[in-house]
C-alpha cells in the first residue's frame, strides 16, 4: 500500500523534470540511480550557491551514494504495488523512473532549473561507477562513517558543494 506521506509539489516537479530530461539519453539514464544522483548534485550546487535545497527531502548515505529518502521510499512502494505514484510516475522494470506527467515548472525557480540542468548534463556523461565516485563526497563520507544508511547533514552537503562561509553560517543559524 502506498504510504500517506506524499512528495510535495516542488520535489515532485524536480523529480519529473530530471527523469524526463534523462529519458532516452544513452542506456536507461532515467534509472533511479541516475535520477537520484542528478537531484543530489543539483541540491549540492544549489545549497552552496543559494543557501537552500531544491527538493524537500533528506538524503541518506547508502552504499552507492546519497539517496533522497522519501522519493526512494515512494519509488519502492510504487514498484512493489506495481502501480504509478499518484499518476505522476511509475517504475518500469525495477529501476526506470518513467514520468507520466510533465513537471509543473511553476514550482521551480530559475536557480532551481539552472542547477537541475547542470546536474543533468553532468549525469549524462557518467556511468554508474562515475556517479558513485562523484557522489561519495565529504558530506556522504561523514554520514556513512557515522552509521550506514544515516541522514546526510545539509550543512555538510553545502560544504561539499564549496559553499562560502556566509552560506554555511546562514544554514547553521537557520537549520542548525
């Protein structure tokens, strides 16, 4: 049964945007791993440059890199139930994120789209191993070494993205 904890509109729009842009690029680039890593790279850049994440989800340090927890759970539930997630996307096979609707671009700011596009271009040129290597940054390593499958600190993600000390201070003051 699909959980009642839903993905919010902006997060869903970002997910659909990435999956749609990666669909048909190379060999199954809209697989969960590619989509999740593109979201992470976009959030890392956006945090470092603008002081906020694009998606409203927490990243978990899993063996093959950061994973947006709520999105991952909804994908697994959708796959297990063999049904689309609220008519927005479905999983083809075990791993392919197939968007069923267009993203609501009104939910995404210019800076969101800029960082998402940059991350999509980055992921397009990567194989699985490259995505793992590039997502195993200091933020990931810190969470993974503490406890496997633990949350990754937003502040550490910003630092891994090269955030200026003013952004780090802002995040520390506002999210602790």
